[in-house]
């Protein structure tokens, strides 16, 4: 019986082997995804071969000085594994199907640089937010503002859990974010309740902006769906903050402008002419930009 690696009836198998080894070399497959294949058959002589474990780990950690030699050794081990599977009665087609599934899984689950960056930055930001909101909850007096802070803390903790799940599934290092060592929860009151609400308002604005960008920069649908969920929950939080802020004595609404009944053109856009010459009122775009700068 011919081996799977040399089976003339299945020319796709050698190419799949090469793809699999290449993905190992590029760290697109993890040990946890590969080793179960070898442990499926307890009678497989390759199962307990420590060289498999060592070479796979070295390949993924990129510790080999000569990657070509490492790749050759790994491929030989896979070929040995396939030969033993064929001898045990498994067809070449079944092995091809198995390797295809592994290859597709690697292509599907690999995080892009943009996705990793978005998750990493959000992890750091939310780990800081957890510290901040825990302190805020210790000093807040207004019960309505307290409910906003509790919701903000709950969302940040949920983000941390989800991001950790994404990174662990891809065998990425979990970031070292802010921890309880970075905040004194028993510090005296430093901020008014009005500031606590304003802080939450600004953070919600930044969150909405960041999540929109993360969606457009992501390729994986599960990552897109995650950031869309973040966007929706942040929108709900933002609306609750604004509705509550409108009832606060410090709230100042965005200026309104009278309705224009005719089309007018700006004669001069220069700053000097507005300082020393005839002055004109700000238009709506300029008012909006000034407001954004204040945020």
C-alpha cells in the first residue's frame, strides 16, 4: 500500500502538507490545534514521539536557526504519521479531508495586524476604565449617575473577558493592562459627580469612534460582529448619559442657528480679516468643529 504522501491517486495531498508546514512556520497554527491529531490514535507510533512535540514548539516559537531544516523535519514527521494512518486502514481521501480542515481553520482564525491592534488597544483602555470606574463608584453620591458608572464598568469587564477569549484562542499573549495595583480605591473624593458623568460622556464618544474604525479594519466576521456589539452597547450608554445630563444644572446644549431663507456665500475665510475687518457669524460646520475640539 502506498503512503498518503506519495499516493498517486491523490496529488493534492503533498500540496496540503506543504501548506500545513508553511502555516506552522508562520505561526498560524498552534500546538493545541496540531497535537490532538497525533493523539487520536493511541497505537500511532508518532504519538509518543517527543521529537514531534519539540519540533512543533520550536517551529511555532521560531527558535530554529535553520528554518529549512526545521520545516523538512516537521514534514517528515507528518509523512510518517500519514503512512501509519494509511496502514491502519484510513484512506488517503480521509487524510486529505483532515488536513484541508486544519488548513481552512488556520486561514479562518488567524488575526490580522489591524484586528490584533484593535483588540490590544481596547484591552488596555478597558483595563484602565475598570480601575477608574471602581474608584468612581466609591465616591459617587448621585444614584442616577451611579447607575451610569455601574453600566460602564459592566461593559468594560465584558470587553476584557471577550478579548481574552479571542487572544487565547489564537495563542496570543494577553496584554498586561492596568490592575488594582494602579489605583487607590480608598483615595479621598477628588471629583464631583458632574465630572464623573462628563468623563463617562467623553469615554463613550471615544468608544463609538474607535469601534466604528475597528469594524472597517477587520476582516473576520466574528471580530466585526464583536465590535458592532460594542458599538451598539456604547450607543445605548451614550444616549443614557445625554438624557441624564440634560436634567443636570450644569448641562449646556449645543448652540442653535436661525433658519436661513436664502443662499449666502462667505466672502473671506481668512482669520486676519475677521479680526480687523467686518466680522461674520460662525456657520454650522465651524460651530460643530469647535464643539468637537472641546471634546
